[in-house]
């Protein structure tokens, strides 16, 4: 199948990222069976010398476009900033501490070509849980393959893994990421897109490896947890009115305040699919 769609990878890196993770991330882009036309990497603030060294190394091997600014401004701002430098028809998101499997872009673009009208496409995720730099658990996280504003999955969590997303550039330019919702810029974006009648598609097999460190299971601050809760309840009510399914965001809010070990066990169990998927 001829894949003549142009593709830009959009990512953001900041000073706390581990150089080895960034190196693995860029290596996975180098090994793609269908390479991206360009990789736009936003320096969200001044980086360490080690991180800059990794970028310089891969700048010689990849179509890497490094842009940025001196003050850390958060992921939403970085992605909006970087989007203005993207020339591709399609935008592939990726986090700088993760890995794209080598056929990710090939498989996603094949689906786009075969399914005209698709505007947002993700995939399942291979999750790898790390403690002290050792992987101690693996899991495959699946998402529904065809999601609209009436999908029940929305009550239980995000409809797509943000870093797996391949997004039509014109669509993303129209909506952009909200810079006022904290770390919830992705789910807030999906709600706006779904509200306007677009669908989100997902491939049923993993094309992305996500690194989950045990620091993720620490209890969230009350401000962050309630901000996430409000986004879900407000948007779900706007989409479908009152429903007893709104109990799911309430359950998820409770989980956010559980002890770290309890949250970790839930993430690695089937219970997560029913509450946190």
C-alpha cells in the first residue's frame, strides 16, 4: 500500500527527563519501517547538558527539528508551540520517555489510507512497570476501536492513549490544547473533539511501549485530582446529560487518594479496566 501522507512527530522534553530514556525514544523513531518526515522536539525550558547531547547526537541521524524557549511552561503550551513548526498532514504524538514499536507509523498510516474520514487514531499500549530501573510487570492496555460521544468508555476514562495518537493536523490546529486545565490537556481535547461529532479510532494491537515508574502511583494533590474530576463530570454531562454512570468519575477520584500500594495493585488488575481504563 502506498503511504504518501506526510507525517510530523510532535514531542516535548524538559530538564527532568532521563537522557537514557530520550535516547531510547529517538532510537525507536530511527528504526521505524515508515519513518516520519520530521520530528519536532520542543525544549520546554533549558535542558541539562546530557539531554542536549542526546539531541545533538540524533540530530545528525534523524530529520529532527529542535525548537523551544528558556522557561518551563508545561506540556500543553509546548505542544501548541511545537505544532506551529510541524509541516506534516498528520501529527504523531509521543512522549520522550517511551518507545514506538518499529511498525507504528506504517500500521497507523495504512489504517488512515484504508479508512478515509478518520481524524484521530490511537492503538493499544504495552505498559511496562518499573521500580529501581527494573521492569517488574507488563500489561497490554486496550481501548475501544470506535468511540463517539455516546460511548460508555468515556465514563471510565480516556478514550485513547495520548502518546499513541495520530491526529489530523488541520483538526489539531482548529482545537489546540487547553493551557488552563493542568495535566488534563489531552482528555479535555478529546471531549471537545467528540462533542463536535468526530470519532476516535483505536487499533486493537500495541504499537507503543509506555514506561510506568512507581512514582506515578503517589497520591495526587487534591487540586490536580479535583481538576480532573471536574473535567470529566462537566463534559460528560454536557455530552449526555445526567447518568448514573457518573459514578465512575467519583470512583476514580477516590482511587486518586488511596495509598500508593493500593493504586499500584489496581493499575495491575482487571479492576482498573472498570474504573480507570
